[in-house]
């Protein structure tokens, strides 16, 4: 993520699982971290700034306990916030969440890091419509500043081109200027044979240590690659 948090007070961690290095990184900056995950009893480590909710986040509620991103953004503790920081790692629900969240709610998010899943389903028309709608919706308010394949999953072939089945991307509000990188990213759960410095959760940075000007110039190219999927 960029070292550009503005007046952010709260971060949302949608999908917790056994790994909370991202949550700990943003908590260390003084942000309160609201965590949502229905698959675990709680976060794997304690932190005074973590607030855990055993709740599933989806695009369309299927159960009484399900919530949407819009529901969360309308919570009393977030009602006045326009610099929310978000991480989404919800094993495939990200597409419907992004496709179904109103532009006004997305515009209140300053930065968002997302793990995208199941690119192998791109050949299915209904899945593809949802995925393209999600990217188009996000593109209305945010610009992609970084993208990389997750080394845990294999490649899939889309239109004759190998593409990671799972990839991670970071977006920032399109109305904010570029800033410097910050060492907080969704960690890859790498196979032991593929472990590298880039898979260490605390030391990783999103993007490279190029100049701010070069970051801005490359942003448009990266964004086009994501939207053209």
C-alpha cells in the first residue's frame, strides 16, 4: 500500500483466517481494525486495536447474519469516515462484493488491497459478467497502483495467455495524488519451495522503490491491464 493514509482512523479486514500481518501493520499506525470472518473463532493473535466480528461479508446476503460492505460502511463508527483503509481476502466473494457496492460507499475508501480468486472461471459467462462489473465499478472511484500473481495457486489459461488463478491488487482513490510505498500487503502463503523475501509479511512493500513520478506514470498502464481482463 502507499504511505498515504490521510485522516484514516479505521481499517477493515474482510477475511482474517490464520494470518493477520496486514492487520498488525495498520494497527501499528494507530488505526482501529474491524475484522470480519465467519470461518474462525477470532484472530490468531491479540491486539488492542483489533475488533473481531464472526460474520460473513458477501455481495448479496444469503443468511440473516451475512453483511455487505455497504452495511459495514454505514455502521455508526464509520458513518463520518471518508478515508477508510480496506483489505479484502474472502475466497471468491470479492467479485460480488465489489460489483454490488454503490459508488458512493466505494468513494469513501482511500486505499484497498484485494486478493482476487478463481480466474479459471473466466470462461463461464455469469462469473465473467460479475467479475467485469466488479472491476468496472471499482475503476469508477479507484486506480490500480500494483498487481502481482499469488504464488500459492497455479496459472490458468485465458484466451491463450497464462494468468494467475489468484492475484493481488492494490487500489487507491483516484482523486488522491501518488505517494510513497508502505510495507503492508496481503501476505502470500507460499509453498516452502517458493518462499522468498517477497513473501515475508512485515518487510514487503507494494510496488517498487521507484520515484513518485515513475509510479504515477506506470499507474495508467497497470490499471488498463486490470480493466481489460
